[in-house]
């Protein structure tokens, strides 16, 4: 596509986007809501599960969600849902919903009142505010995350807050920031409709982002040609649809990316104009330092460093045949191809996750496959609001809202001003990231374990942290450590909780989510939570208020007002901490609108709440045009579509870390995995999700159809390995790593096929906790653990003797 | 083919897989919602064969689903081509497992008398 064509295309896209926004604008009358002939009231909501962010229509009758349908007018999914999405209503009605707060007394959880529960929490925090940690989630709504952030970083001057997104998106964040100076993808899902080549880097969208996968494959049924290249460590359901499958030895994806760069330079077919106009080169400070910004490098140094990664060397290291590497490299070398790279946990949950993210951006920039429709390095998020709540609101231990960080005085100041808090309120030292937080919590106080209370909301660390014995279960014997868990069902986490708070779920509360493609999505509360279950947002505000009443100084702003003080239309303060008044005003809207200006600093301008009310989400930056409409952005940093790009620049990386509007192309070397198969533990162990279940299965295992379709965890084995060990389908197999062991049924030629010498186990099953075996080594820059590779022993298990067979 | 290098007992696997969990054991958690799965037709003892109704099947509708093909215990009775499932009536034993497990919002699998050999002729 010529430059001219590109501009036309983007202009056209922008026009359709603007029209959609215009329709969305017309006031706050709720357009999505209507009652049908059967007396079912229909309203909109984003799906509760994955980062795809499909939109559903929710049918309510007699106070109960009784029907779910895909929203046909939603751009993301155009009426389609995956099997989880169709059953999302069922998650509300499991028989064992938690409906009353419970405090552990003499080892047993006993019901207590909400007032007592909030007092217990406030007392713990009041006594040791610096030893308190808040563990949240990429499934938090934006207002929930924002309130938690303001409460702990502002109210308590304590930065020990981290979301489970640390375990899932942190490497993508560091990759984006060190490349573009700002987080989140430049492109959107629209690129999937235009790409001629789609590459899955360690990605299995058929199971993890099924609706996006359908969107790609559907193009083929319309007669369009789209080449799918799957690069992975096991054959998956996505591989069945791939034109090329490159199977690499775990960790060597780093070398494969470098091999492409090497080829582009050697054959002189990198995009010289793009590189000289828009890119700098960057490298780690030295051979051992791995930090976020590294140091400036040059094309010559880059070329020299890349010279190692010949086809021959890379093929030997990775096990991928040279011809296949050439196919991949040729795709990047072809200026006519439109390449969208997709990646998710395979690249992020990686001991060198930041490096791998940088390298993927790097080959797109080097080859000029960036900024044209279909040419995009697009990282997918796992969770429905990992982007919205964890990344944009910045609920990470080092971050502040809108892409700010606690280390920068100006960033702290901006937040202190927005919150009307005294200068110096926010602590400049980053708090504990997830692994460190739970390490300190599970370490005895006498040995320096300086986290004494953890409040967990909307996530299940007792099942999802790596190396569970060390990072979670060790808490059991520590009398003075106190675990508070807000949950909807009993989980592995509530099992060890000292206080359980029953929570409202999905449309039992209102919310705002932000999906993988920068789309901010709003919904209203549609049914009541069961029994005494209440909103996480209310819990945070009620705890803050209790501390305010106890005289905790941080809970007052500079004018002596409560930090969550909001007024009704008459200007009177509404006591939202009192649950009877929590719904008197739309607290979501108050918090979101307070947060929204904070997104402007780095040009992440999210849409106004009232505009979102009648939209199926809008992709930031969203700006108001002269005619009063709100316009979303499909491709950031390109003049034709991004309102913040200076006219005449073509492409402008306006958040550049080098302040010259350029992106950074990094060199990062291949470095070995932290634990590789050895004599005692000769297999690779990989873990992950399955189509039918969301994360730890807390919600989806309560849905009859989903549980029946995928009832229990298993270990996937290569048929040859199985034959060698005399293992048949359904036989029990014991896996043993340096951290723990687990017995599971074998599945050979099942859903996917691991290569010889490797096994795969899904993590959804709370009865079979594979994370007791996984490794807690993490990427030194992002602090995200590597769940995708560690070394394990594989033995056939004798169920009668209850031990591995010789 | 390398994948068939050893005998496969699918039935063995799924007997192990479907053993219920203590906590989650038991029937409908309300997940059926308005369009719950029609209950399985009474087993009247006549031979049956599985029929996939494309309009309810997630895979036919452009979605992703592999439950029936993964869980059918009879080799080659239910195969997929580009993700779309097909029952081979001559091999299907009519065991009904695919019907019981189909997770589509409206169960997409009917258990009917085999078309080519009416129940009458068999009895
Ligand atoms: S789980 Fe993901 S792909 Fe499936 S319906 Fe929900 S958002 Fe869409
Ligand atoms: S299990 Fe049901 S929905 Fe899934 S592919 Fe088979 S028939 Fe279709
Ligand atoms: S009825 Fe039984 S044999 Fe026939 S397709 Fe279904 S699962 Fe297979």
C-alpha cells in the first residue's frame, strides 16, 4: 500500500469511528436498555472473562440474569461469543456463593457482621500501616483499582499494591515502555482484518482469545488470503489452522527474533527510511545489568551484535529448520506483506520476557512493518481489564495513574494535586511486586518478613502464584500474619484466609473495563448480589472511612475532608461508606471522572463516562472533535489517525524515552532459561489455560456445561514419551519438580501435542494445583515469573501402592 | 503416523476425567439460564445415532469448540475438518456422551434413530 493509500484508508476508518462515537454521544439516556415481549430486560456489559473484551447482552427477569447473547453491533465480536461468554451469566448462580463475612476463630471461619469485618481490617491497618499490602487484579474495574490506588498510595503513603497482572502483563508493559516510552499497543484488532500474515508468538488464540481467532479464520471463509505462522513450543488447536508451524526449544524464541533482524540487515532489506527517521538503537548497560532503559547504542553495534544469529546458529539452538526460519524472515523482508504479530503469556511469562517483547517490537520497526493497516506488533492481554485497571490506572507497586511512576517527583506531584493531598504524601520508593509481596508475607516476622496483612480482591493467589508452597502455603504456620480475602466462592485462597469478605460479581455491580485494544467499556449494575455480598469498591471505601473515623491522618485531604467524599446533585456529601447510601449516587462515575484527567499526561485520554454509557467501548486516545463528537484512535503514533501526532511528521513517537520522537530498537541476547531439564528432572513443564475455563476456574467450574466439557486437569504427553514409559491415556502420572509433586491423569493426543521431552498441565483445577511445582524465577526487569518452563520428572503412578512405578 | 504409535484407550482417560469433584459435585448450578440444555431424551432402548444441528453448534457458527470430538469414545465416529465436527453414523454407537457434554447454549446434538435403518426394521 502506498503512503497515499494508507492515508485514505486511515481517514476512512477514522470517519467510521467518528460516526460511531457520534451515536454514542447523545446524552446519558441509556440506549442499550430495553424490555422485550417476554418481559426480559436487556442491557449491555463486557464479558467477564478474557482480554478480548467481547460485548454481551444481558437478559434479566425477576432480578435474575436469565439469558446471554452476543452484541451484534459491537465491533469487537459482532454478535459472536466463545463458549465461556455464552455461559457468563451462570457464574453468578453457583450453589456455594459466599454471602456473609467470616472471621477465622479457633481455626474455623465463623460468620460476623460487615461492621465487625470492616473494623477488623481497619484495626490491622491502623496498627501497622506500612506492613499492609493490597493484592488486586486485572479483573478489578477501573473505579475499584483507582480507589485502591488512592487509598493505599495516597491515604497510607504505602506503595505495597500490586495486581495479579504482574503475573501476566508486566513484561508487555516494560517492553512497550522501553521501546515507545509509553505502554500499550499502537494497533488494534482492526489490523487483524487487514494483515496478510498473522504470527502467533507462543500464542494459542483458538483457546485463549477464541473470538479474535474466529475473526482471523473467518477471513479465509470469505475468500481472503491470510497466512498464519505459529511459533510455539507445542502444537495447539491454533496450529491446526496455521500454514507454517515453527516448533522451538523453550527460551530460544529470543534467538529466532534476532535471526530475523540479522537476516534483514545482512540482505539489506530493512526499512532504511523508517529506521533513520523514526528509530534509535538501544542495548543493556553491560553483560549483567538488566534494567528498564539500558543505554544508547548504534546501528553498527546492533549489526555487530546480531551477527551471531545466523540461520545456521539459530536453527541449531532452537531446533527450527533453517528453511522455516527463512520463511519467517522473508515475510518480514517483504515490504508488501502486512504483518500482525500476536503474543500473550508465552512471551510475557518468560524469564527474559521484557527482552522478548522488545525484540518483537524491534523486528517490526526494523522492517517497517508498523503503522500501516495490518502492520502491527500487538500484545494481547489475558484479563478483561489488565490494560484498563492494572496498566492505565497503574495499580502496580511502582506506578501511578496515567502512565506515571512513584519515582518521579513531577508524577507524584500531579497525583497529590489531583487528590488534594499534601506534597510529599506519596512515597517515592516502589512497593513490593507480587512475588516479593508474598515472599515477605510468608516469611516469619522475626526473619524480616515485613508484610503482616494482605488484602486480596478479585483474584485467587492461593492457586495462581508460582511455587505455591513457598509463596502462599507457608503462611499457614505464621500466627501473626493475617490474610483478608474478598471473594465470590470458596477458593484455595479463602482456605487460608483469616477474614473472608463476600463480594459482588460482574453485573451485580457497575464497572468500567479496558480491553487489549485500548477499548474502555462501561456497564451498569443489573441485579443485586446475593445475601450480604457487597461491592469491592464499597469495601475499600468503607475501610478508608473506618480509618478516617479512627483519626488516621492520611484519610483526610488538605481541607480535612474524607478522601472519598462525593456529593449529590444538591451539593450535599453522600455517606457512600454506609452501604445503605452507596447507591445513592453513581460512585463509579465519580471516581472515573476524577481519574480521567490523569490519563491526559501521556495522551492516554480515555473517553468520558457519559459517552461510554451508550458505546460498546471506545479506544483511547479519545478526543473531542470540533463538532462535539468523540473520536477514538485505531492506530497510535501515525499522523493519519492519531490526533496527537504533529502534522507533517508521518509517524511520531511522542512519548519517546529519548525525547526525539523516536522509538528504540533494542538488541537483547539469547540467554538460557533459569532451569533447564537435567538428569534428575529431564522434561520441560509448561502450564497454561484451556478454552473452557477462566484462570483458576472459580467461576467457570461452577457452570455445569463448562465443568462437564472440561472437568479436571490432566498432563499432556507426547505419544512416544508415553509409550516409552508404558503410559496409556487415563493412566496416572506423577510429576516432580524441585518444588513439589502432583499426580494427574495422562492425555495423549488430546487437545494439543507437546514435543518429545515436554509436558503441559492446565492450571484451572483447584484439586490439582500445578503451581505447587512451578518456578518463581522472574524476568529481572518486569518481575513477571516464568510459568512456561521448568524442569520436571515424569513417572507412571501406581494408584494402589500410591507411589510412582519403578 | 507417529501419533498413533501406541494404543489409545480414550474411554479410560475420560472415566478418569469425569470422576466428579466433591465440592462441585451435583447437577445444575443455574448455569442453564433461560435457554438451558434440553434434557436428554428418555432412553427407550432403541438404537440411536448422534446428529449435529449446525444452527446450534458453536463450531458451525464460526466459534471454537472441540468437546464432542475430543470426548467421543469411539475412534473415528466423530471427526473434525477445519474445526467443524461430523458424526459418522455408521460408526457412532449412539452412546450419547457427545450429547451429554455439548456445551453450546442450546444443545447442538440430537440423539435420533439412525436414518438409514429405521428402529422398526432393527427390532
Ligand atoms: S471469554 Fe473472551 S473471547 Fe470468550 S466471549 Fe468472553 S471476552 Fe469474548
Ligand atoms: S460439542 Fe456441541 S457445540 Fe461443540 S463442536 Fe460439538 S456439537 Fe458443536
Ligand atoms: S453418540 Fe457416542 S459414539 Fe456417537 S458420536 Fe456421540 S459420543 Fe461418539
